[in-house]
């Protein structure tokens, strides 16, 4: 059996996606954890936990860098009368995602965001409709989320992603640091 912290990156990805969806800034069709298969309509959001470092060593607590990628597509015809609409929708999506992930508590802390991400992540392990087999299966697939805590959420900035002029796409990446563990420590 794998160590209990072996899926911490996956848990973090799923918790942040669930939180963004619960805030209405995405849906299950366009807000996905990294390594999801499929083609997603623009604009879309992908959450990808990257490097995790134990802190302190041997504690089971990790500082994980998280990239939240928002992608959009430009209108490809210069004659389109709504030529700015795609860029406006992209900018609105970036702003909505960033606002949701920067929910403060009146101090210099994002503790409210961390608490809301914890709640959304743990809710994945609960069947929303116990009479619906798909809901029960979804909860079973996310049963490991009961053992997840985002202890601290830190904004680390933003930057351009891999824009593709050929495909007329844009990408903005929001960068966060998540201090978390595979235990429920609330």
C-alpha cells in the first residue's frame, strides 16, 4: 500500500478545482485538475500542483507550488464585429479565478480561501444524492479527500503561459504556494 501522502498533489488539484466550481467561476466541463483527458472549450482552467517539498522533513507536511492556468482563444477573423469579445471573456475569467483564490480575511492572510478550499475538497467525498449511483461512485472515487488539509495558502504571483499565435490562444498562470498534508487537522 502506498504511503498516505502519495496522492497529495492530486488531492490539492481536486480540492482547488472543486472550490473554483463552487464559487461559480468554472464548471466540471471547463475547470479540471491536471492530467485530465479531453478537449475543453475556451476559456478553461487547469489546476496543476508541481514541486512539493517536505516542511519540516519527515512531518508529512509539504509546501507545494500550484499553477492555475487559464486559457482563452482569440477570434481568428479580423472582420468579426465582436473581435474583442473573446479577449474580454478571457480577461473576465482570469479576474474571476484570481478573485476567488484571493479571498482574504481582512488581515494579510488568505486563511478564508484555505478554509473554503478544504471544505470544497472534503465535500467531494460525500455523495450529493445518495440515491444516484453516479453520485455515490463520484464520492467513492474521492474518498481520500477526507484526509486532506490545506494549512496555508500563499499568493506567489502570475505570468504568461504558453500562448500560441498559430492557434490564437492565450494563457495566464496564477501561481500559489500550498502548505498542506494528507490528514484532517482542522
